[in-house]
C-alpha cells in the first residue's frame, strides 16, 4: 500500500482498507512511543500553525521527535513573514526547502489542499477552517477501536457543534466506512451540514435529534464537542446555544456501564470535571493516542 510522499488532506481521500492499515501501523508505534526510534533520523517536519493549537501541534512535534526526527516552524503567524503580507503559496514554497514534510493549520477552508498543490513535500492537514481535521479523525477511530475492541456494530453519537466543528466532519466521513449507527445530536442551528449528511446517509444509519437523554441509554460511544465561539459570525447566535449540553455524573447514569466519552479538547463546561475520574472518560487517553497515530502517518508519508 503506497503512502510515501502522500498528502494527508481529507479523510475522504482514504478507503476503509487504507484507514485500517493506518490504524494497524499506529498500534505498531505503541512501543516506539515509549522507547523511541531513529526511524526518521535526519528528517525535518515543519509545523506551520496559523491558528492556536496545543494538542495537535505538540503531538506532531512529539511524534517526530520520538521517531528521531527534528521539527521547525511557528505557532503564531504574527512572528512569520505572513505578518509582512506573504501569501500561503509563497510560505509553502519557501518552507519546503527546509523540511521533508509540513503540518499545516490554517483558518481558511481549502487551505491544506491549496498548499498541497504548491508543495513538493507532503502536506499534513492539521485543521483547515471549519472544514476538516483528518489526523484527529484517525486518532478518534484508533481510540474507539482500542477501547471497544472494534468499530463495526457500535452505536456512536456526535454531540454539540456539528456545524462548525471540523473534527466531527472528518470523523463522520470516516465512520461512514464502517458498519455503525450514527446519532447526530445538536441544536437545530448547529446541525451538521446537509451536504455531508447527504453524502453519508446512504452508507450508514443516521438519526438527527437535539435530545441527548432520548438516545443515551443505547449508545456505546459519546463524542462531545465544544460550542466554538470563534467560528460564529454573529456573537448573538453563539449566546443562544452556549452551554446547551452539559454532561455530569447524573447525566451519565442513564448510559451503559461500558459507555465511553471522547472529546477533541479543549473543553469548556460541556463535560464536568467529576466525569474525569470515571471509567467513562477516555478523552485524555485520546490525546495520548494522537502521538502514535501521527507517528504512524509521519513514518508512512516519509517512507
């Protein structure tokens, strides 16, 4: 299966066979995440983050370091030549001279695919606007498989900001390749985009609702998202929906004992801190899984 030199732009660019291969490769990275490797010694990853990030940027850097490689880049576009007016294509064509791969986060939709058109080195999409976050989706799948032993035959609910949340866009597309039931729980104003729902509803069973309590007893995985204030064009619209879902101990009592909670983080108040100590909480393990998945991706695209 050929991955060398390949861009990681959209989860929709991958077949189920390819995704399963990446998940298998991620599992093989587990021991290397502890002891390290020189697999990518002499290779450099550039991390270009035009938007704030903690987990994604640091896990890309940690993954590269654990494989023996090095990292360069910026976490604030204001300290780069972008501040002087440099466009994205020129930035990419400059940075490709310094690195063997580029992890890019940018506020504009389509930015990662545009960058890939100009770049001679692999582009790894670390989040493009409200559009996609493919490496997050892969780590989410890996977490589900690791915690539940499978992905097929599960009932999975995505909760919260399904309109602007790029993580759920990529995850829903990925899940449509598996034999699952998908529940989309959100306020009406934050429902998942119709185009995406229409593209996957002929592949898997989808139920859209705003009531979590109704479906909580039957689901196996609850993926909670933050209501993203920074994505709302109108602050008044954000005020109407902020805090609409709050998961606490009383809420979770209605779920299965085996229910797991995932969250792409950061969280605000949508999951109470009291949940952290329960066996349901798997979001910090999810963060750790991001390292092995990105280790796998880097090792694959860099040959």
